[in-house]
């Protein structure tokens, strides 16, 4: 059952990737979770991104949230994200477009045999500064990820594993304020760890 599910997920990721426009970018991603007590955590991410073809620095993202662990499988969070994007204008000058987001998310984590799964649903309220105005939109994000042990110890605390994930982004309000599309992005990843 697990192998069949893993093959299906992998084929879906390949199909999504071949049908989509792709970019070659680099991302530096640092993530930290600070446990406050049994139920509450503070989440923090910092991301630096390169432009297409790795030409230069294009984005800085900082995200934080207060996370409430309902139990070992379920968690909810309320957070804030700052995204600064630098793009070149027609004169090749770098222009900063700042975006502020408020978000709410639900996370469901579970295991099937030794494979670890995470399902995340996030709703984002986006405030994009465009010249002298701020444009508002809302986006829904659905994320699925699996860590599949390849050569690991019995409790999967050490060893070699494969990771697969996919995240779908849908603009559900004011699509014309961002890119004009309901289907915003699809991010797929296969990794080894």
C-alpha cells in the first residue's frame, strides 16, 4: 500500500512539473521552532531566493507564527509573513515590492508504517504594496509531504530517506490584484536526506 501510494505521489509530482513553467532558482531556507510549553510553539522561517538562472538575489522572506498543538497529530497557527521582492525594471534598476501577509494554518501529521506524512492547509491575506497603493488578495495553499525511509533504523530516528512534497497555491479573492490567475503556483520537490 505504501509503495503504491509513494509511486502515485511521485508520478503526480512529475506530471505537475512537466506541465508547468519552470525556473532555475536557488533558495536558502532556515527554519526554527521554539517550544514555549506543552501546547504552544513559536515558528520562524527565513528564506533568501535567487532570480531565475541564479543571476542575483531576488527575494527575502521572513515568516513567524504562534502555533497551538491540539495533540500530537493536529496543530493550528496564526502568523505573519514579510516578503520583499526585487525585480529589474526596463532601465535594469532593482525595484523593491514589499508584501505583508497574515495567515492561518492547520497541520495534520501522521505515520503510515514508517513513512511520515504532513498535510497543511493555509489561508493567507496578502497586502502587496504597488507604487502608491496597497492591493489586497487572499490565497489558499494546500501542502502534502512524505518522508520515506530508505535505509534507516527501526524507529526512523537515524538513516537515509527520500522526501517528496507538493504545494498548490490558489488565489481565492482579488486575483487581478496579483497575477490575474486563480491557479497561482504549484511547487513540487523530491529530495534525499
